[in-house]
C-alpha cells in the first residue's frame, strides 16, 4: 500500500464504478482509510455512473472496463464527451493491450489491474489527481509491444468473434448480412494485422490481447 498521505485540506472525492460488490467494498475501505481521500459514490454500471457524474462531479473516477448495461469504455467516452477534464482510472482484470489502447484514445488517465489494487491504488489516485498518468509496467510493456500495429475494425472484430464461436465463412456471412467473399477478405486482413497463421491462431492472439472475451 502507499506511503504516508500528503497533507490536504480538501479530500480527493472518488467515484467507484464496478459491478462486483466485493471490489467496490474493497476499494471503498482502502480509500476511506486515507485522510486525503473520500468516496463520493459507488455504482454498479456505466449508465448509472454517467447519471451520477452530473450530480456528484467527483475529482476522480475509478471504473471497471467490463460491466452490464453500459460498459466502462462506453461510460468513459460519454463522460469525457461531456466533461473533457474528467479524470478516470480504468480498472481491468486483463493485461491485454487492446482495451487499454482504446481507453487511452478515449481519454483515460490511467489503468489499474485488479491483481495489484492494494499495492498501487493509492499512488495511482494521487498521481492522477496531480495531473499525471498512471500506467503499470506490465500494461506499458503490453502497449509498447504492439505500438504502431494496425487495430482491427469493428467489423473485423465481429467476424473474428463469429469465427471463434465455430462458424464457417458461409455462416458468418449469413449472421452478419454480408457476402461470403467479404468474409474471406476480412479473414485475410485479420490474419495479416494479427500476424496469425490461421483463424484459430488469430482467435488465441485476440483473446490474449483482450480483443475478444472468450
């Protein structure tokens, strides 16, 4: 856990957004134990977070990437669209680069892995509140490894997700309402972008990088 908290007359007001009650409780306990921080609110999905943000106006939001109704990415995009200076730390259980790269594009101030919350939470909050970014070394390595590589388009992800479900080209075409030749073209592009040998290898790479949730 962090070292001694810096002196402050006004605590950092933090909004916690996660669909797991135990994660919210754990975050709340750690935050509430610090004299320079307080919990502004706790919510279980992105839609409620968006509504509450307008009322609570927290100094900082800690938000899970994967949630029902409106996930963390959608909520991050919506919050940042309305409040361009909002500081949001994304919380994730995965170390893949895909979601994190997307979150950075949407304006996330940092990331926290659920496996290292107790060790990094307080330092991350204080760093982000001070205007700095917080990117754990493992996350930075994952981002650097694929820096400059082209991302899959939304349609390519849809094709790969359907392929991961065991569908052949014809079934994918019917499911997505596109021509079978278009599916084949997408598959070729996917293999090239992921540097994959075949579609099975592509699915494995996509799962490891957080492009697909299997």
